[in-house]
C-alpha cells in the first residue's frame, strides 16, 4: 500500500523571509511528484495544520525559523521525535507556533507516524515585502533537495 505524504509550506509571503515555506511549495507545485504526495500552502498554519496532516502517513513541513544563533539561510531538519524548542518558530497571528501545534495534535488526533520539519533561518520578517533576502532565497535549492529526499 502506498503511503500518503503531505508536504506543507508555512509562512506569510507578505512578510519577507517568513514566506520561505510558501516559496518552496510554489516550486514543488511546478514539479512532477509521485501520486501519493499532496503539496499544500498552509499560510500561517497554526492549528489548521492538524487537519491537513490528519490521515497522512508522513508529513514534511517547511517553515521559517528565527534563532539568531546561525546565519540567515541556515537550514535545519528535525523529526517529531526530536522537536526543536518551540520558540524557534514564529507564532502565527492568533494561534500556536508549529512545535506547540504538533504537541497538541499528539493529544487530540492520530498524527502521521513520520513528521519531518525543515526550517530555514530567516533575516527579515518584520517589514512588508514579498521579497526574500538573498541568503534565504539561496537556501531554497537545499530545502528542495531535502524535501525530495523525504519523498523517496
């Protein structure tokens, strides 16, 4: 039986680098992907992420990360078995951040057996712009490679 895989891109494309997850999804939508893969623009995500990944066997989530500890464009990869600190991820406007949402999902619903989170360290998220900084734009090929590796 083929496993259902959902790839979610989180973020706000009007807030600069915060839109990196959506930009990755836009690139994936232009590729020929296996039939069992669903690609979703999750926007600012929050609790709605849970409904999109429910029933999937695997979820790959791409989101902006802001630690201030690594240079912009640094790519992180985590599984739900080794979640990063929740304060690495942006708070959505009226909701929980990504890590807290996954933890709630573990309590309230059947979660995918396999969850991979790919985060990109961002530089600019506080100003209204559709442009990514060059560092974050430059990380997209690496993120795409990691996502495609997870789909195999």
